[in-house]
């Protein structure tokens, strides 16, 4: 599955960013089979799960560090998943990766850098 992530950038603490991830080569009936997620990896750290949304958007789950600040959503007709990030903090600085998974099969996007700094 080809995943195209976008939306990263430089933002001041307390600011907002919206990341998007598209799966242009999937058709609707394929896209809805995938759980979609965002991970991030900060320098020197392991990649960690930020948020996940299940097929058809029935359920979401978040890392404790982002609960109440980040919102994951999906648009199945457009085959996209988004991550709205509010009240960003310096420790949110990382490369963010889009992930698609069905069963044991998973694919990764290319990563988009989010830098939170004044």
C-alpha cells in the first residue's frame, strides 16, 4: 500500500498542525479494511504509536501523552486519514509516520517532520 503523508512543519508551542495521509492507489473497498494509525519517532527514541483508528472509523485509541490534544479521523471515501494536533509541545517534535495495517500486513508512509519550537 502506498501511503503519502503531508502537513508537517515548524510551529510554536501551543500551536496546531494537521497531518494528512492518503492512499491513492487503494479503492474504497480496500481502504476500509485497514486500521490506520500515526506513529512518531523523535531523535534517539524508538518509534511510538500516537493514535489509531479502526476500519470504518468505529474506534480510536491514543497515547496518553497526546490524549485531549490530538484527534485522528478518516475519510473513507477520500481514502485519507488525518491527525489534528492542538496545543503542541516541544516534546511532540518528531518525524510522524502514517501506518496502514490489516492482519499481519502493514505499510508505512515516508514520514513528515513536525518541529515544535519557539
